[in-house]
C-alpha cells in the first residue's frame, strides 16, 4: 500500500486532513519538514461518537478475530518498515537502527498481546444458584502518547485496549505525530470503521480528551507534571486511568563487578535515545572502590560517541527531540557548570543547526543538585560515589519517583536482597533496563498509577462483571 501524499487523521475509518494544520520539525535540522492535521474540539466530538458507535460491534467480535487484527497490523508495520523508519527518524531524531528497532518492537508487541487471554472464575454459589465473574471492555479508550517512543508506547496502549474489545482514540505527541498517523492509515484496511481512530493536534487536544464525556478511560504516558493534570481533568467524569509517568532511575554498581565488562552496557543504559527514555539510568551510583576506573571508562565512551543526524550512517546518538527540551537541558548544563561541578565528558558543544548535545557526565555532584534530584530526560548524567549498599539504596530511594532501578553486582543473593529494598516498579539485576509484553510495567510513588503489559495490563482495559444466576 502506498501512503497518501498528505498526513491525515483516521476517524471512523476515513481519512481526515483537519481544518487546520500545525508544523512538525526535524530535530536534526531545526526546520519544519511537514504539517500535521490539528483536530478541533467539534471534530473531537465526532471522533468520540465514531468510536462509541463502533463499540458494540467490536465488543461482540470474537476474541480470536480481534487478536488476528492486531497481528495483521503488526504485519502491515513490518511490510512498510523502510518508509516508517525514515519518517520516525525525521520527526523523532533517533538513528535509523533505533527507529527500525522501535517499529519492530511495536510489531512484536502486537503479536504477543494477541496471545493473551483474560481469566474468568465461577462457582456454584449454592444449590440451584451459580455465580461467576468476568472481564468486560470499558467502552472508548483515549490513548495519549509521548514523543520519546511514539510508536512503541502507542502500541502498548492500543493493543490490549483493542484486544479486550474497546474502541480507541489515539493521540500522539504534537512533536511526533506523523508515524502514528501513518499507522492509522495502515489500520483503516484492518479494523472496522471507528474501532481505531488516530488524531493529532496541538496542546489543547489532550485536555479535551481527558474531559470528554464519551471517553471511559485515559491511558497516558508522559511526564509526572502532565500526569497530575490528566488525573485532575479526568476526575469530573471519573474516568479509569493508567498513568505511566516520569522516572529518575538509579543504577547501583557494586565493587565486585568486572568494570570493563559493564561499562558499555551501563553507558547505553543511560544514553540510549539521547537519554530520553523513561527507564534510562539517570543516576549512576558507583562504589568508591571502582569509581575512578568506571568513571574513566564511561568518559572515554562518551567522547567516542558519534552524535549527529539519525538519518546519517554511523550516527549512534541523534539530537534532543525538541527545542523546548533542548533549552531545558542547556539551562541545566549551564547551571551544573556554574556550580563548579566537574564534567568528565561533554564540555565540547556539538555544532549544527539541530538540537545536538554531546553526552555529558557530571563527576559526583551533591544529591541536592538539580541534575541529580530532577528527571533530566536527556544526555546529562550524574555519577555518584557511595561506600555501602545501604547508603546507595537510601539515596536511590530519595525523591518522588519510583519507576525503575538497576543493580550491578556479582553476588546474586546480595543483589536480590538489595532489590527488595528499592522503591521502584521494575528492578533489573545485571542487565540494562528493558520491558516485556508479558510482564507488568508501572511506576511506584509519583512515577505512575496502574500498570501496562502482561495480563494485569490487559485487565486494566476492562471492568469486572459478576453475574449471579438463581432459578425460577
Ligand atoms: P508530556 O507529559 O509533555 O506529554 C505527553 C503527552 O501528553 C503528549 O501527547 C502531550 O500532547 C499530552 N498532553 C500534554 N498536556 C496534556 C494535558 N494537560 N492533558 C492531557 N494530555 C496532555 O511528556 P513528554 O514530554 O511527551 O514525554 C516525556 C516524559 O514522559 C518524561 O517524563 C518521561 O519519563 C515520561 N515517560 C514515561 C514513560 C513510562 O512508561 N513511565 C514512558 C515514556 C516517557
């Protein structure tokens, strides 16, 4: 299938160019390279009506047929991998290999989610009476995605929501709407009209969705700050919520590791996608005994990274995704420099029109420094010296976030004892942060509410219904 010349929304199975459009910038050049449709408030009413109208039919469609449609969408993504990869790099900035990896992950997720089945339970409540409980779909789900993994994180929402029998209104970030709009185009031939609607718009659209009467649930991934606004916006209509929010993950590196073997894995745990990963290692706690050795190796790796336009061959790290985030990061870097913190790498500004930043490593700043206690969400990472496991755990647990944490330690029993004391939704031992379609993923504390993925993630797109049956 050839894509349309314009970027269009998918509403009720039809292409919609939108009455207005907004600009989409390539972060590697800082220049506008496309325009995306801007969904207005009245148009949103029509989208929600289309999703509501499609709901009864989709709810009553057999589970296997719904699952097969997900697998078909995964196949369509694979069949259009090359143009989608180029587009994702152009709007998001990540290198082609990473863009391709994100798209393939999305397809893999669609396949894996399609295999899930919801449990039901029942019993004979009393002679002549029975009672059972089952999961039924919620209705219309509003899915709101961020700009760091626009496709993968949208699929985390739409796959379980659709499998469970809901219809969906999907909204990507205004910074990265295009690949998601293309996936809406692919979905037109796969799902009945109104089942999967893909819309795009400016800053007002998310709040309109959270307030909309006809939407039963908001599944949101984004910052903790916006998550609070979503929760407040959803309160008057008591929408169900899943909130996947920010993180400030610690990686704790114990003195018994082979420093040479872990350095590169740790480096990319922190700097993959230019550090713009919710579960990136954002505070590297390194034991005093190996601090100098490991810090030196990380600095060498940082200086060797090829930063540039993700569309160019050999580039390992693309630009920061948008101008606002770039300004936040350059301000954080200036503040860090002004505090006399030593930078182990990243002193040299990266030339170019785009939002480029070389990886920065900050040498043991205070725990109160903003680069430590706030989520930086970019390539500026503090290295923090510690002397005992208990000290590292206490410092790792500081702050409002609780998304993930990793432990690097040669003694697996000790690592597990440490894991039990960490306040985070995911703990990785001797591996970089990663996720699975079969395991629940969610934040503790102010990193989120509820989980995505696995059976628990699927259940989050359902209501429980208990049916009891007596006799006449
Ligand atoms: P963001 O909160 O600025 O935006 C996320 C989405 O929400 C966008 O689509 C945006 O248009 C929309 N939005 C903005 N204001 C809204 C409002 N008031 N009501 C409803 N929707 C609104 O986040 P971002 O900058 O796109 O993404 C970066 C953040 O996302 C980081 O904090 C990162 O840690 C977090 N994140 C979390 C996870 C996770 O799974 N926990 C995954 C990826 C990113």
